[in-house]
C-alpha cells in the first residue's frame, strides 16, 4: 500500500489549492479525482468573479492553470473513485484502483447539481442550460430566460437574473413558492419576473443552443411551449459524501460538518468546498477552504511527530 502524508479526495479548485499548499510545504501528497481535474468549474464558459482576472477567464482554463501550478510543486494525481476511508493508526483510502495510506485526509469531493433529467438538458449544457446564475447570468443580457425551482436558491437566482435578462420565468411544480417570505415579496414585486405555476419541464428544446422549453401542467396535463434563450436549473444539489458517512459527521442534508479550520469530527480529516456545511459554493470560497485545510493538515501532521 502506497503511503503519503496527505491524501486529497477531489480535484476541483478546493482540492487543487489544498494540493498546491501541502506540496509546497514539503508534504508528500496524492490527489485522487474520479473525473475531470477542475471539477464543476470546467463547465463555466466564463468566470468573471475570480480575483486576478479582470477580463474574466474560462472555467476550463482556470482549472487547467490550477492543476498545472499544483503539479509544478510536486503534487501527485491519479484518476480513481474513492469508495471508503478506514481508520487505524493512519487512514486507509479505498479506491477502485488500489488502496493508499495517509496521515491526514482532505475531502474535496464536491457536490452535484440535481438535474431535471429530461431530453435536451445534457446536450445543451453550456449552450443555454446552466446551474449557476452567478456564473452565467450576464450572458443572457436582454434575453428571456427561465429558472426552474421554487426555493430560496431559485428565487435568489431569479432576482439576480432580472438584473440582466429582459424576462425571467419562474417555473414551479406547485402553486406557491417555497422560498422565504422576504424573497417571495421581492420576486413578486419585480415586473420582469413571471411565475408559471403547477408546471414541470418535459424537454429542453434547441439544436446548437436553447430555444425554448416544453412544459407540462401537473394538474391538467396540458403541454405548452415556452420560447426563451436560457434555463437555469435550481432544484437543489446533493453532496458526494455517501462514501464518508461512516467516518465523519454529516448534517441532515448530507453535508460534512466542519469547524473554522475545516476539521471534521474525525481527527486528521478535513473537508473543503461544496461538500462541507455552510460553503458559499463559489470558486473563491473553495480556494480559501483548500488553503485553510492544507495549513491545518500540516499542523496536525507536525503535532503527531
């Protein structure tokens, strides 16, 4: 079993930053990523709110630069899926491509947006389908868009999009919103916002880009078409924390509980980014988490020596 001082699970901005910091600190570090290095940020066509890039930068390029910088300082990376963490003197990281041992572990496995799972959604991702109004809202200036969902996130997204779009439809399967009362009042007072009640998306329509939605009224079964340029899906997200439920404490939503130093309930295990409770779910926040966890892991390892 290969031994490391630190193992990082997940290769998004939080994990890559943690790997940069631990590697520069001289800790032998392995980062395990099951998919694409960079995480969800690679899907963002343009990132305009990350410091240091006044003209913006594509999510793919930003992730590539982070990966390149971490590798430069000695971070080792592999593609594998972590299935469990087992405790002993050190921690055993169980994967589908062998097992590894570490003194400290940083969980940066992220989360996944809940999807509509309808035709056209995957095909038109990044071409009018988005899960992040903060990232992509400005692309739809003076265009008609829709937000799917009725909770706080959906209404916050709708309010933000109303600063750019000419019209924002709020598509909700019920006849009233679930968002907090203040958000509801703000939304219903905006002329640009128009709710479409009792409706679900049956299909995202478009060839090379979104041109509309097919909607079904859940009470009448009636199918209607809605012409627009973009759809923002805000029906929640699920943290990729199932493999860690036996070793760290999760909240009722499956998010990992951490303190301000990113420490979990298990000594020597830290959690960063979207997978932890109270994450801002922004790339700048993830980077801060990664740096904090790396410094905490360094101190933990040195105190054990």
